[in-house]
C-alpha cells in the first residue's frame, strides 16, 4: 500500500510494537486491528537489511533509508514487528511523536514457544533464517 495512491490518508495514531519474536506482537496487532495495522510486514527483507548491517555489508544510514521507505510504502498506524528492536533508535529518531509498545514474555514460555516453532519448521527453515537467527539467539542457533 503506497501513500501516493491515497494522498488524503492521515494517521489517526502512530504506534510501533517492539518486542522479541514470540513475545506477543501478533496479539498486539490484533488488538489494534481497527487501525491500518501490519504484523511482520516485509519480514524477510527487513531481516536481510538488519543482517547486512551486522555483517558489514551495509551502513546504518542504508538501514535508516530502508526503514523510512518501508514506513512510506505501508503508512501504517500500528506497525507490529519483532524486528523493530534492532532499529528502535532509528524509529525514535525518525518518529519522535510516535508511541511505542514493548512486549515482554516470561523466559520459560518464550523459550518453549521458540523451540516449538523451530521444531515445527524443522528442515523447512528458509535459507536466510539460520544466519539471522545467529544475530538474535547467538551463533549456536546457526549450527
């Protein structure tokens, strides 16, 4: 969805949900379902942009430009994405008047949920996941 196609659009609210994967970002997106809400939009591209920064293949400015373009393209009122924690500084800098929701989950149920998701996916993990997972969970994730 591009704001150019809808020039009369305004944001009634501007909220970013920030939290680890499996911490409640899906639930928050559901709660804000009456607004223009996205959950994990452009997830793979965003994960790749973050991974490229961590591997030294791109700059912080390139990630900032990507995040700004992602925001312009979708013009969400509630953007709920577990990857936001990797660029919260960019969001706060670019959108100082926005509101931020941080999701937190207890360690045991979070780990159980992450392990169940990983086990359910098994060998069906997309190629980019192990490399990105090592940034989130440490290098042991990619082995």
